[in-house]
C-alpha cells in the first residue's frame, strides 16, 4: 500500500505544482512590473518635492524683499518717533527690526534717538515695511534672522590666563 500512496501523492504534487506555476508566474511578472512603477513614482515624487522646496524658497525670498517705489521713498518722511511707533506697531525689538531691514540693532537705536537717519536702501525698506502688517513681518523674520546668524562671525574663544606663581621669599 505504501507504493500506491507514494504514487498518488507524487501525482497530486505534480498537478498542484503545475497549477501553482500557472497562476504564480503571471503574478510574479505583475509584481515586478508594479515594483518598477512604484520605483518610478518614488523618483517622480522626490523630484516634485525638490521643485516644491525650491519654489517655496523663492517665494520666501520674494516675500522678504522689501522694496518701495522711488517716488514714495523720496516723499516719505521719517522721524525718530515714527520709527519707534512703527517698531511698536509691528511688535518687534530693535534687533528684530534691524534683522528685517538688514542693519544692526545699534542703527535702529540711532534712528529712534535721532542721532542718525535711514538713507538709501534702508529708507526704501522702511517705506515698504510701513505697508506690511504684523503677520507678514513675522513670516519674514525667521528667514532674515537665519541669514544674520549665518553672516555673523563665530564667537572667539576666551584666552586662557596663566596662573602667576607665587615667589618664595
């Protein structure tokens, strides 16, 4: 009886294997094709994400560019009180206003105290800044602060002092 069971078992296995091969081979081809498609889509998505990041960067730079028409810049009047009021309205510190305009906090302080007045591109930037609201300035600020931090020189290490030896007398 053992040989008959073996013969039936092997015949069944051959039929099963043939049937499996008939249904599995097309599926493996489909799986390979789907893997290619997924790989292609992943490359496309990565490329689109890169393009979106570049466009977002360009939009941020466009937003952070403070420009005003030449006529408005020439006719604009600035007083120390007006600059202080602008900074207060936008709820900025002198350092933050300086970062947005591309100048130092000391320059802003000098403008607000009347020791100096904004000229040239700084004047044009102030005219453009007057038209912006708090939200727009808060969107511009992180990019400007990052640019200031990159441009700042690295802090110097403090010099080590040698301890003086006490002379024996």
